[in-house]
């Protein structure tokens, strides 16, 4: 179990799911990690939007399908009102078709509810630090879907990336923040930010999550889970 460093506050998390047992399970997992603090729970999308405005969490863990206001619409409202709050969508097998819509609405990550608890902790920390996170099993399903529709979606031009930009893209795929990429590649953070901007522009990616998907699709990210 990792511990917070002196002066580092825990990541403040809002959990939104219409199933009480699911919320309890997520809270129990996060409670074991001193780096996280669950500040509120919501049973539907409307309540998630309201509580996010009240508590200003760092990360919202959002179920996709909830009664009333669905999770993707709630994520979009939170993203517009509080762009600094990262939203991680909680999916189940068979909900792959929602991922593209969630991407368009500003989701910062995707986790399967059946994932290992370590993926939940990794995802929360990655998104809180400014990264984008795809659990390995979500990434595998997204990539499989893209390959199944290759004729409608040609491969993005990775050949236009420099070697350094490929290094950065691989780490975007792993969910690293700019600061973490800078530390791994021995660069200053401003340089990494410039590389990330260049990568997004060259790939035609709207955000870090789309770049992460491309990294997984190209085999730049080590498989895990």
C-alpha cells in the first residue's frame, strides 16, 4: 500500500452508481488507500452533477447507465462546469458502444467494473495527476473494435511522429501525467507539454484519451492485467 508524502493531500473522489452495493465496494477499495478520500456518493447522474458542484472532487467515478440523467450526460455537464475534475467512466462488458460518446463528452478514463481493484486505484491516481487511463481490458476491447472497423477508420499516421514523440505517446497510453513523463524521459515538464501538443496535433486526437487509445492500438503500451 502506497502512502501519501508529507504535504500531499489525498485525491478527493466522488462515486456515482445507482447500485448501493457497487458504491460500497468502490468506497471500501478506495478507503484502503491513504492517497484517496471519498467525499460523496451519488445514486444517479443528476445527483452526481449536484454533488460535484458542491464538493469539487478531483475525480468522479461515473457509472454509464443510471436512471434519469445517464452517466455520460452527467459527465459532460461536469466537464463543462469543472474542467479540472477528471471523470472516469465505469463500464461493463457489452457497453463498448458507449465509449466513443463518452470520449466526445470529455471522459478522462475508462474502467471495467470487473477489473482488479488495483486498476481502480491506478486509474484514480492517473486521472487526478492529469493523465488519461484505460484499464488493459477496456483498451483491448476498444482496439478490437477499431480493428473490426478498419475500413471505416484508417490508421492514424504514426510515421509522422519523431522517436521522442513516440516515447511520449507510449507513456500517454500508460496513463502518465506530464510530470511523470518528464521524470521518466529526463525532460523538463514544459518540453513534455510541447511534445504532447505535437502528438495530439499529428494524430488528430482531441484529447489524451484518444491518444492513449492510439498508443494501445499501435502496440506501444505493455500489456498488463
